[in-house]
């Protein structure tokens, strides 16, 4: 996973505002199969996050593999966008 510098600023602020310290990447079953789902959380003492561009990211199992093609960036309106180069279009 790539978190751009612009997305890092937005994510860090959102985490702070919500009193959270980590981004959780998990899998969710949908109409088009399994896809990534992101949420904010606080890491537990026994969890070891992956630090990506200064952001703690918690993920395990298949989520690790699904994030290999993901970039979190900011669009022209300042909103976070998750871009997955492996995601099929038109689902």
C-alpha cells in the first residue's frame, strides 16, 4: 500500500479528531466478491502495525495481499481516494 504525503496529512488529522491511532484494513464480502474496507481504530498492546508513510496500518491475512495494489491519495477536492490497480471496473 502507498499512502501519499497529502493523504498522510488528511489521515493523521482524521485519526486525531476521532481519538484513534491506526488505520485498519480488513476484508468485506460484497456483491463483487471480497474487497478492502478501511476504518479507524486504536491498536491493542499485542498488535504490531505496519507503518506506511508515518501512519499505523493494522491488517492481517488476505488483507495484506489485497493492499499490495492500493494507493490512498487525495483528489482535487481534498477528499481521500482509495485507488486499487487490481480492482475490476464495472462491477
